């Protein structure tokens, strides 16, 4: 099974930046999708960004132009570069891994953006 370890969350002022990382290990099928979801109190978990093993990306409209998702397939790691952060970005961010047989989640990392 695949294991996901997230890092990079923290507290930042509005307008600042953070970079999240999620490293996958284990039995990984080469064709897969990794992504970031977030959940704020009182809100449903939502997609932030995702990227396929082939490099195709999707972003939530709310983060387009501010966030960039990337991956290093050699390291089985996905990154989320978050720039121009807003208080509305405050949430627990979860890494997701999906392939033919697995749909797994990281432990979550808190991102707090102060105004």
C-alpha cells in the first residue's frame, strides 16, 4: 500500500507564500493522479489542484494564478506552491493519491493565513 507524508503547512500572513510537499512511498502504479484538497471549518472538502503522472493539471478557480502544483516522479513527490495567500485559504490541506486500486489520503497539514 502507498503511504503519504505531508509537510510544509504553517502560519503565514496574507500575501505570503508556503510550499507544501507530499511524498508517496510503497507500491505505486506508474499511472496515477496526485492532488491537494482542503477543508475549512464548516465547509466541505474541496479540490485545490491535481496533477497526473503525465503532468496534466487542474486547479480550483479560487486558486488559479496563485497556486502551482508540480511533481517529481522520480521522488514520487507532489508539491503545491502557494503564493499570494489569502485568509480564505486557511484550511487543513490533504494530499491525495489515486490509481487503479487505491484512493489514499495524507494526514493533513494546517495552513493558516492571517489578515
